[in-house]
C-alpha cells in the first residue's frame, strides 16, 4: 500500500493548481492502479469538489504485473522489483528519444530478447502502459461528458501526484472521480460479498439506462474495451435494517475503468472507426 490511511497526497492538476488530499481508505487489492477514497483539504481549489472523491493513480511502481510470473514462448519471465535507479534510467531513455538522440524503437519484444531484459526496459514498458491508460481514461470521460453522474462517474479532473523529493523520477498521472457510496462491483454483488440478504435478480430498470448508454458509445466516439462484472458498480440506498445496512434498494448501475478504452480521433473516418 503506497499511502497509508491518514497520509496526505499532493496532486498537481492540469491547470497548474495543487490540491492536498487525505487518504481515507484504499480499494484493495490494487491491480493496475492505486485507487483510494480521499478527502480534499480545504482550499479554493477544493471548493468545487464533494467531501470525498476517488483518487486513481497510474503508478508503474505498484502495477500488479511486477509480481506476476508470465510465460512468453518457451520461457517464463521473472518478477520485476521496482528500483529508483531503473526508473531514472527509463526517464533518461525517454529524454534521449525526445531530444532526437536515439530512435523510439521500443517494443515489448525487447523485454524477451536474449533472456531477461535490462530493468529499465521493464520500467519503460510499465510506464508506457499506464501513461496510455491514463490518457485513454481522460479522453473517454471527455467524450462521455453528457453521461457523467448517471451511468458513469463524474470526472473532477486530472493531473500528477507530486512525490516527496528524491523518492521518484516521475510524477505518476492521476484522475479524480466521483465516489459512489454504498456501491460494489456486480461480480461481488452476485457473489454475496458484504450483504447477507438481497434479491438474486437485479431489476431491469437499474441496468436499462446503462445498456442504452453503452449503445450510444459508438456515436460518441468511445468503446470501453473491458466491460465485465468487475467494471460495473451497483449502488444502493441505505437500508433501514441495522442488521443489514448495505442491503438497501438498488438505485444505479455505473460503468468504471476506462483505461483500456478507445477514443475516435478527429481525423478518423467513419469507415476506420467501424
């Protein structure tokens, strides 16, 4: 867990303002991103935010693929421990590309050529993957602005997390999203997590708005790419039962996790988008 409960995180927003956020609780286990409920600390910037929001951080240091043993061809790839040295070398690698000192010839095949690759190449791979994910998420929420707050969360902005001096070579991208209290994934709902009594069948009135909205994604220039029981939240109104406070009436189905989304580019023809 990168940030313990009660820790303070500073977010530099894309408009240049900074926002201090207090960690309320994490959503574990982390997979591709760090996800927390946070409380914005009082400032002129926080005035436009609700009391609690979601902070989603695209930090390659904590990506779950570091600890997954993967098979590639006939070989099995080892886990890859984060080091500041490797992260710094990956930054230098990108800087040399930006300055025209070397071509941008990075591909995932470099990771498996002649045995295990140099650590900085793995840092580069994780960095590029999460940078693309953050850009996809921001772009998708921009295209789906009319659906925010109903079948997708409200989007409150993006930026970069400022790490303590000397601890990192990058400032990980992050987004602020609506915190949907009383929600759980559809997968957890069907598995009975957290609630002892609930209807087995979710009313169609809960899912119909989401289904109709997803059908509109194409005309809005977005495809999600990862719709499953783990990327749909169902939320409920509080129950009057003290024994089962989370077992209230379902009110909303919400699609989350747009990191693998595709967004139609302005120059992309109708045929190409199809």
